[in-house]
C-alpha cells in the first residue's frame, strides 16, 4: 500500500468531517465546537491560518489531522482521525511524524492537543513522540477533554 500525505483540498472537506464524526460518535458525541470546525473547516481552520492534511492510501483518504492556529507560533493539533479500515497500519504515526516535522519547519514554538484518557493508544503515541501532559484550563474547548498535552518545538 502506497501512503502519501497531502495538503487540504476542498474536494476532501467531506472526508475530513466524516472521518472525525465516525470516531467522535463511537467514543463520545459531536460537540458544537466540533461541528463548527468540521462542517466549515475552510472558514474555521484554513482561513484562520491553520492547516489540514490527509493520509491517502492508494486512492482512498485513510486519515486526517488539522493544525488550528491559537496564536503566532502555537497551534492545536486537532481532529486527528484514521478510518477504521486503515487502523493498525501506523497511518496515525505517519500523520503525527509529518505534523511534527511540518510544524518544526514552520518555526513554531509548540503544539497543544486535547484528548481523553480512554483513548489510551492515542495518548501512548503522543507521549512516544514527545508530548507531555500539562495542566488543563478551567474551560477547555471540548467537554470530553480530560488531558491536555504539549510538544515544545523551540526553546
């Protein structure tokens, strides 16, 4: 299987939403903040200085993630999802490696992410790639979040 990582193209906006809704509905619920980001990803992510990438396996969109601008040099790694058909093939790790390399090449200071401790595999992989747990603010952007992590890219 040939997997490549490609940048956002409007023709894949529906894949971005579908991949994320699939896992959100499996484990949690689609919150209003999710719906806004997923249904209007060009307006809420791309046009705000963010990025969306996809893993394309042969000719199928197999996974995705976004980098949501928080402030200059600080981005949230969000909306990372891999289709169940492609899980176990290290596509999530390929996306994460690409994300970290891309972010470092941009000269950004750090990446943040929000997750939930029931997603043990995801948290294990984030830790493996250098993300460390930090204190959660009082009102995180997602109700399901019970862990916040950061990766310092530049000291």
